[in-house]
C-alpha cells in the first residue's frame, strides 16, 4: 500500500479540521444531535405502534425525549451567550475603526500616456455620413 506524502496528509487533516470547524460554527452539531434523537424516538415509538403512529408521535413536539430537551436547551443557551459577544465585538470594531484619517490631495503631476491619447483622438469626430434610416 502506498502512503501519501506527509505534506499531502497534513493538508487532508487540515482540510477536514476546517470543514469540521465550519460545521460547528454553523450549528450543525445541533442538527446532528436532533437527528439522533428523532431516530431514537422513532425506533422507540415503532415498538409501541404502527409506522404512522410512530412518525406522528416522534414529530408532533408533544412527546420530547431527554435528548430533544437537551438540544433545545443547548440551542437556547448558545443563542443567549452569543448576544453579548456580538455587542462586545461591535464595540471593539468601533474602537479600532475610530482612527484619525488624513486625506491627501492628489499629486500635481499628471501622468500622461501619449500613445493612448493618440489612439483615441479619432473617436471624438462625427461620422462622415449620417446613419441609415429604417
């Protein structure tokens, strides 16, 4: 078996870590946990009744399992915790952005491109004959 080069292996690991971090930052871990909870509830409810009854009982919201409650509480806590952080970040950005700015006038030296000007000189003239009429 051929093993990849160490740099390629590091790149693969880094790429997977970045994908994992993006998933966590988007809150996909709550979706995965909720899916696990629904699957467990569906299997438990399937033992007690038919498939339609199990689906109804799983997704009606009136019979949450402990994992569903934990996910709901975790999402609520995460949302509450993120508000003060956002306000702090905005204040930090305001503090960073309030700096003295000095506007400088453009230099008096105008750069000219004679070859460009000469190529466009003929464009300002009107056509020698009027355009055709329909």
